[in-house]
């Protein structure tokens, strides 16, 4: 009997562990440090769970749901509201004094910067202030004036044609309807919407290269064709927002969300952007990429609005 006492003692000592599935030998090995297994087991399970979840290898994890159309619309409208706070001074960046000057400047802006157009149009409008004057211009003389804008021969042909059409078909006045404007040589929907929105107060969405690039980055549309982009974006916003939305998006594209290297780290709407990280995310490096007034440089207009916070652009030859 004395020889069996130790076994009885051992069995008695391990009785509290009897309800577990752990073998007695394992229970005996872990008994001297009861707190160690309980502390190590819990974080081990939690850590494994987190790792599995974060690595995407868990069988129970689900891929993120795609953004619903309603959620996209809400995000798009919030982006517009925040851009309105960042650029309360957003405006057309072409210098003009009347609808005719805006129409001509917009035609000239194809394949060049608004700055180059603004540096060229003072001499052009001094020589041809009205449609009648421009329609009677000598082509070679006009070409020399607008040469800095590039594609000057094709642009001269368009300006002569649209000026003659204004003179002959519209009494020398720029029409205020899109269907009339697009009949003019060299005038498409983009140019027509610029003129309507900024010279006549008729809402319109201007889909230029900046606008198209940003709305695709923001997943408002996947379309490449400007007309389809215009239709998709128009369906998101009330008509009253179209013109100013265009200015804000273009401003942002020129100043921060650049084509090749967007300044993501300096972007005020970064939390709302599904394409964040395509550009420089370091704040200090991103700030060095900012352009125009956001970077402390002159803007594109020689005669900017009174509330413009930046510096006026230099005249041609004074850069």
C-alpha cells in the first residue's frame, strides 16, 4: 500500500485537470507555471487571428465590398464641397472681356497652356477687336500673332471661319445656345460649355484633360470619351454646380493632382481619394510639387480676378 501512495497523490493532484483533453503528462509539465500558459495562449491566438486576417489568407475573411453607386455619389459631392473650400476663388483661367474674346481664347487654348494664350491674345484683340474685323484678317498676319500658341495655321483657319459665321449667321454676336455654338468652325462641346458657363451663366461641364484625368482617378466614371464623361458626371451633381465644379476640378488638377506625379502628400482631399498613393505621399516632398499660387508662383492670367490670391502671370517675353 505504501508503494501505491505516490500514484494516488499524483492522481489526486491532477484531478482538477481531469476535465481537459490534455494528457496527464502535458498537464504535469505545465503545472509548475500555471500563469504562463494562460498568458501566452491568449495573445498567441489573437496574434494568429490578426495575422491571418491582415494577410488575407483566412478562409472566413471576405474581400472588401465594391463601392455602391450611392456611396460614390456621396463621396463625389463631398469632394466638390471640400474643393470649394480650398479654391473659393476658382475661375476660368483665360483672360477675356466679352463672349467673343472668351470664344477665341478657348479655341486658341487647344494643345497649349492658358498662360500662353493669355500672353498672346492682347495683341490679337488689339488687331481684331470684333468678329467683323477678324473675319477680314489677312491669314498670314494672324498666323504670326498667334504663332506662340502652336498649330497656328489650323487655329487661324478656325478663327477666320468662326468669325465669318458670327458675322453672317448671328449678326456679329456670339450665340448663347450650345446647339448654335457647335456649328461654328473649331467649336466643340468643351469650348461651347466654357463660353456658356462663363459668358452667359448657362451651367455646363468642361471636360478637358485635367477634368477627365481626375474624375477617373476619383472613380466617378471609367469612360474616356469626353461626351460620355460629361454625361456621367452630370448625373452626379445638380445642374447649378456644373460650371463651378469644372473650375474646381481643373484648378486641383493643375495645382496638386498632376498627371505624372500628383502631390498626394499635400492633397486636402486625400482621405476621399481611391487613387491616393499614385504620387508622392511624403508631405515635404509633395509640397515641392505644388504649382501656381499653391506653390507660391504666378498664375496663368495676366489680369486675374480681384480675389485671386496668387501673382499675375508675366506678359509675353517677360518670363
